[in-house]
C-alpha cells in the first residue's frame, strides 16, 4: 500500500514539472516580454518609415526630381537692372543703301552705372523708383540666383525726333521732323508689363513660344515708321545682355539704342543729322554729319 502511494506521488510531481517547463519558443517570447528595450526597438522600427525603406532606396531618402533649393529665385520683376544714359551718339559717317533700299543709321549710347534690384546696394532705392514708374512689380519670372537677367534703360522715353540742318527734300525743310520717312527699330517689354505680363495678341514678339519664366517673355521688336509708334511702345527700351556694357574701353563697343532706316536719300547727299531723345530723366541729343551714298 505504501508502495502504491509513493508511485502516485512521484507521478503527480512529474506531471506538474512537464506543465511548468517552457518550450524553446516560449522561452524566447517570455524573454522579449521581459526585455522592454528590445520591445521599444521593434516599435521604433515600425514607426520610422525611412528606416523601413532604406533597403528599397539604397539609403537615398530624397524625393526624385526635386530641384535644388535656392538655385532659382523670383524677384517679382521682369526688369532686374536699369541702365542710365550718360551719352548719345551716331555711329556711321556714311550710309549705304541696303538690299531693301533703305539707309540704316545706328544710334548708340554710353552708360556709366546701373540700378539693380539687389546691387549695387546704394542704388537699390533708384531701382525701386524705376520699377514703380514702369509698373513692373508682379512678374513671375525666375532666373539663376547668381545671374541677373532682364535689362532696360532707366529713362521713360516720351519722344524721339530726327531732323536735318538743311532741307532733306522738297517736303521736309530744314529742322522739320523726318518721322514719316524714318523707320525705328528696338526692343521693348513695356506693353506686356502694362497688360499684367500678358503678351497675347502683341506683334513682334522675339520669342513667342517661351513661358513666363523666360526673361524674353513678352519682349517685342518694334520696327515701324517713327510716327506710327505709340507712346506705350516708345516708353521702354529693353536691352539684351550684350547690349548693356558699362563704359566700354573700345569706343566701337558702344551699346545700340536704336536703328534708324531712311526710306529715301536726301536731295543733298551730305546732311547734318540730329537725334533728340526726350525722357523723364532729361533730353539727350546726338548730332553728326553723314553722307548718303
């Protein structure tokens, strides 16, 4: 009887041990539950999408096709530099008839300084004045941060006249206007700016297919008989970068302001020609004796 009781007690003890001893997998689970650091690491990985995606992106977390910051800027202006006229001149001593039967004269200007929207710092206030008078304060044009683009004369042009000291012909006596027989050519952006930067339906656009972020957007080439040019078209002279040289060392490198085309030769082949430019900054004149060959 005692032997049977002893065997029963041993069986009960063995059964209890088998129930309380964890398996290998259970041991790992229990260990993780008891280790809060390991649990926190797992939760952190689940909450960090960058870490989970590192294998797919090879560690590159930048968004594709994102342009570098600060590479392009928008100043709010289409014109970012205004050049002040210091001198006006006529290039040619003699004019020859071109293939279209015209005599082409070049009116040049010299400039000693400019007003930029950022520099020179001492002239920024003058830039603001120019931008205000041309109404150029809401442009969406962008350009490289280290390169200013969009140049123009600082002067608001009110009138351009061309005369000769002697009778040009029977219908144009000395000192009378030749605006009905002389064609003027130059660039301007003012009509587009005045239309809130909308060049739709404007004639003579130099780059009609560019977007508003291109500095040539809305720039027109005016080429018409002088007395047919409107005040709006006359007001601003837009300058290409190569045509805005500060005090050129070589006199031959003066900046071109206008090209004037005479549709006919004068009765007297040698004429003293005077160009007068009336602006809000003053009156500029250029006079030269020119031969019509």
